[in-house]
C-alpha cells in the first residue's frame, strides 16, 4: 500500500513539473484575466500548485500533465471564493448604514417574503401531480435546506448536473408563474 501511494505521489510530482514547464505562462495569463492583478494572479497559480501537490487526483490528469480546463476552473472558483470571503469580512466589520436605529424595520417586506414563500410551497405541492414532480421535489429538497448541490445529489443518488438543471427548470417556472420577491435577491444563482 505504501509503495502504491509513493508511486502515485511521484507521478503527481512529475505531472506538476510538466504542467509548470508547459503551461505556467498560460496559467498566469488566465489568472490575470480573472483578477486583473499580477501579484494576485501569481498567488492564484501558486494556490493551484499547492492544491495539486496536496491532492493526488488521477481523474484530472491529461496527457503528460493536468487537465487545463480543470486548472482554469480552479483559478476562477478560488478567486470567487477569495472575493466572497473579503465581502463577508467587510460586511461583518462595517455594518451598512441601513441598519442604524434611525431607519425603521421594513415589516411589509418581511410579509411579502413570507407570502411569496407560502406561494412557492403551494406551487411545489401543485406540481407534485404533474410531469414536473421530480424536478419540483429536487428543488424543494435544495430550497428548504442549507444543503449544497453536491449534498443534494449525493443524498438522492443522482449527478450534480441533474440537480442543477432541475433547480434551474423549476426556478424559471416559478418566475413565470408567481410574483416572487426572491427573484431580485437570487439572481446570483444563474
């Protein structure tokens, strides 16, 4: 077993060396296009190398190196995660002005959201007797919990893309069928 892991690790090291020789400049350019800063682009690419060293994943090997599309998506997702983390930190350190005691709490908005929530639940119940039953059930499992797409897919035993497409299908259906204040806040999903 130890021999197998050491051979896997040596193969990973060889492929990372090939990736660096063949595609390092391209990876830096991709990272720069994402974040528009050369120093942050270098950090993203180094994060990619660190990740590939820590996790020997043969399923992302390609030719004598690594799958460049996977590397590109890794850089993009790492950048988005970093930006979101900074936004969350800024939000907790600097509360927005609308939360000052001078402004009144918008109770009507809460009532609108509660009404829309009830409408969505009713519409999902109605869809259980139509051909959209399966996507509606997947949407309900995802929407009523804090689970991610991967967790829902694993729980049901289907692929992540099927969960994504089902949620998107039902969300588009709900946008057309009911007046929903969630439409304003959930546009980041698409």
